[in-house]
């Protein structure tokens, strides 16, 4: 692949770009990709490049689109500078847009994305979006568009990026796509012959001795080689021709083929292990196997016509010379294999158990609600009530003596006869939420009259009391209590005048019932033996009956646990708890749990590969086959990079499997969920 056009701000710069400085890093997951290159131009022209749009073409294909991020300018002479430029692709647009408030209930991820981009970033098309989840419920508030999309991707396990055409690519990261390509580590599967069996190869001014595994030349001034015309190759196949060879009297070989529709050749130095001159631009590599043996590779695409592969004994830069009988090289194996072999570039593979998790609990946001209701005391002719007893001894013996339907706590003495009365009332608080926590409780009442000769000695108190609304023997007591509020002297109460409203803060508000009635019992306390009339009249009739004023709150935390039974059966149980404040519903928590299991229920496999052939892109799914690593499976390409090498060669590299983000991406993810 050769860069054919590079425009900056719609101005063509291809002739000013150093081709070998050119590199592109394509990213998935919304990570910002980059394009870097150097240009030479006038000082003024370079100074004017800030933030301009950059578009790169390879032929008719738009390969990159984005904006200049940094320009590092270095003066060459009085007229010109050289600038090292790094551009950020269109994914960077998402950071400049804020979504103030959006809520989506049970919608497809495709519909949510259509609405978000149509509303906030219409320059980006959502036509290529592929639905991953049929029902998603999510809310966004004061988040960048990137954060919104990342949150949605976390909920759906989707992979995504914005391509060079300003189109959003959104797809299931676990799905095997139609563009699967097999990448082989080693081309050890021959098409029509065993690797070390060269007896079926034709010869030209040479002989091959299988017992000695030696290819030797004759005494003619001519090329000296063996050749093979294999079967099973199709036009368009990419194949690799390779040979395992060792120097003998000769120290060079030439691999030759016309399989691409034209001649492809490459010389290999068996002394220093280097590739010499080439013709026809084949992919080449030489690899030392040990004990002086080298594996020489030549990769090409099958074209029309004959498909012949030759191994020449050679001199440096020449394959036709005066031979010396018996001189030659050792040839231990030869192969013609289809696929894209990794011998052309490095290959690493990792199996990571550190994040194994097959039982995940997702804990979402804790939500609260609150209320501040006021409840009136029941007033129906039977409630409130007073339970009292009279006696000639003080205090009067326990037990009901009489009752009336006023609310007048009293502690009286008249000519040696004593009357002690407690007030009873209750409130219907059953409307409180079952999960409510009562935070504060206040009792508001109106006193109509206070009677006492020594009011400073008498105290009004109120206790929590579960009264059923009917006065009975147990409702009377001579033992005062202020478990709810008080004691407050009648003198203090009288300071506010008569009549007057009073409001008392109640202790232990959690005594308020959420399932029925909340009751109270009033007491008139006196230390010693009372004298005279000592009472307080509390208004019991509507609309001035006592009021119970509450504040309450509820809190609930979403928590869901998801498991993978198959993984547990193989590896045992590995638990993890994920805290995510963006999770608001059980459905969201279940979805996030499923995403975690999809990623981590089995050991993660990932690595790095490289090749020199166009046609594989970020987001593709590739089948990687490696006998060395015991790998034969499909992997997702999370990042694909390209760079220009000398001779017009383009080298690609990729991370497959799990992408390992840098700290910037980690911080971005953290920000998106906070």
C-alpha cells in the first residue's frame, strides 16, 4: 500500500511528505487513532497548519481522516522548515460535544446512537451501526458524547470507532465477522509434497541427492536449480514459498517464481543470514534455525498463468555461472503454503489468568428519596381519650377506674382525694413507605388551658405507646415516662400564653410505625404528693388536633450477581464485585455482569502480530494458527498500525485479543463512569 494523496486543509502535500516517516495507528473502542509524518515547506506555510483537517488516500480509498494535533517545527535553512506532525482521527470530535440530559428506556442501542449523533454530532453518520442489544435503558446527564458512547459500549459489550469517512462503526466485539482471515505462524502444510521430499522436483543443470539432502550443480555455464509446479493454488491466493537451506561450497541461493503473473526473485546470503537483492517486490524474510541452517521465505499473490517455484544455487547477485560439479548447498525442506505466515514479522502470544472471573456481582448507584408528611391525630369521638383513677392514697392504685374522651393529663388533689390521669392518642402512619427510614419526628399540639397553683413543680411528658384506640385496664399507669419527649414544666409551657401551639422534637424517631398506627401516652409528673388542681388541656378536636410531623428517606442499591456455570466447572469459582455508579436498574446491572463474564469468564488470550499485506483492518476477526503456542482460534484486532519501510514496503502490526490501553485511556474510562 502506497500513500497516493495527503491533503492538509484541502491542499495537496504528497510531494512534500517523507514517505518513510509516515505511520498510521488505527484504534477501536473509541480510542483516538493517530497519523504521523514529516513534511518540508516554507516557515510560513508550516506555521499556518495548526488544527487543519488532514485526509489521506491510498488510491481511491480514504485511509485516514482527522485533525492536526501537534506540529514540531525545525528550521532547515532561511526559507524552509521540517515539521513532524501528529494528527488525531475523527474519534477526537466526541470530546467537544456535551449531552446535557437524555433518557432512553428499553430502546435498541442502534436507536440510541442514531438519536445521540443526529442531535449532537450530525457530521458523523450512523448508517454502518449494527444492533448489538435489543433493549437498553440508560440515562445521560452533563456528559461528553464520548462518555455516553463508552457507557453504552460497556452495557452492550460493543466495539466501535469512527472511520476515515466520518461514519460510526458499531458492532458486537464477540461476533465472528465475514472478513475473517487465517494467519498462520508457520507454513508447514505443503500443498502436494512432504516438506523434506524433493525427489519429485524437476532439475536444471543440477542434481538433488535425498540421502545427502544436497543440491549440486553441474559443469555447465548456466543456471543450476530445482523446480516444482504445485497444484491446488487459486488466483488471488497469497502463498509463501520457503526453503530450509545450509551453505556448502556455495553460500547463496535464489528463490524464483512466476506464480504472481510476473517474475518474483530474491537472493539469500547463507553466511550472514541476510536477504540480498529482489525483483518483483515479493515479501521476504530469512530466519536462522541453528547449526548454520536458514529458512528463507518469499511471499506473493497467485496470478494467472503457470505457477512454478524454483530454488537456485547462486553466487552473490548472480544465478547463472560456470558450474563446478559437486558444488552446491544443502536443502532440507521446501514448502509452498497459502495464508499469511508470521515468519514475515514478529509474533507474541499471552494467556492471562489474572482477571479470570466467573461470578460477578455488579453494584450500581445508591438512590435515595425522601418525604416530609404531617399526620393529624385521630379524632372520632372515641379518640383521643383520658384514662384516670381516683383514690385516697397517692398514687392511685393501677387499674382503670374511669375514662373520658378529652386529652387532659392531670395530677390533682382535693381534700385528700387524688386523681391521676394519662392522655392517649394515636396517628395513622401506615402510608409511610415500607423501606423508609424516619429521620426526624416532631409532635405539634395546642394547649388551651393550664391549671396549677405551683406550675413549676409539675412537668408534662409524652411516651411512645402502642395504643389500640380502645381504653382498657392496661392503658392507665401511675408511672410517668418521657420516652418520646419532655419533661417540660407547666411554667415553661405557660410562657407562650394560652391558648398556644407547641412543637416538640421526639427522640428515637424510628419508633414511628410504617405499617399501622403510631401512639403516644401523656403524663403529668410531680415529685412528692400533689396539692390542688394541676392539669393541662390539649386541643383534641379538628382542625386543631395534635399533629405528627415527620421527615423520612429511603435508599436502595442495585445489586445483581451473574455466573458462568461452565467456567466454574472447569476452573472453580473466581468472584469479583464491580461498583459502577452509572448503573441505575437491575436490568443494567445484569447486562454489565454479562459483559464482564463475556470478557473474563475464561483466560484472556492476546498478543502482537505483524505482516506485509493489505486487506486486514482494525475491528477484523482473524483466525490465528500457531503450533508453537498451541493456538487455533479467532481473535479480534483492537489496534492496527502501519508504517512505510524503505523500498515502498508497507508493514502492518496489530494487537489482537484484549487491547491493553495506556494510562490516558484508563483515566478516560474512569471519567466516563464517575
